[in-house]
C-alpha cells in the first residue's frame, strides 16, 4: 500500500518539509517543543495578568458610581452657570486630581 506524502511548511521555522501525515505541522521535534514552550509561556503570562487586573479592579469605582458623581457634578456646575462635563472630560479631571494628590 502506497503512503501519501504531503508538502508542508513548518509552523515554527517556516521551512518546507515532506510530511507523512496530513496533520503534521512541525518539521522536527525541536520545532514542536519550542512552539509548545512558547504557548505555555503565553498562558502563564495571561494567568499572571488576570490576577493583576483583578487586583486593579478592586481599587476602582464602578461605572454606575462614576456616572452618579458626574450627574451631581454637572448639576452643581449648572447652578453655578458653567457648562456641563462629558464623561471623558470628567475622567480626565479625576486623573488630574489624583496626580495632584500623589
């Protein structure tokens, strides 16, 4: 029985090689191992970053709280004869206040 050969390109080193099976993606074990190690490193970095994001979110107000504060601020500005602030302007103002404090 004749076995089919497939002309493929390695996913890691991008070299052409002849594959024995249709599903073969890497030209050698070294390329396969390197791709696996890179994938694991990316996974670990994602997991580490998820923890950082959760810690960051604990210190941040929810959007509803910010919008409520913006509404109150705009009402005060309207009473004083000033124009209202948009959401983006309010966020920039909060950042400036934090930088002045810190």
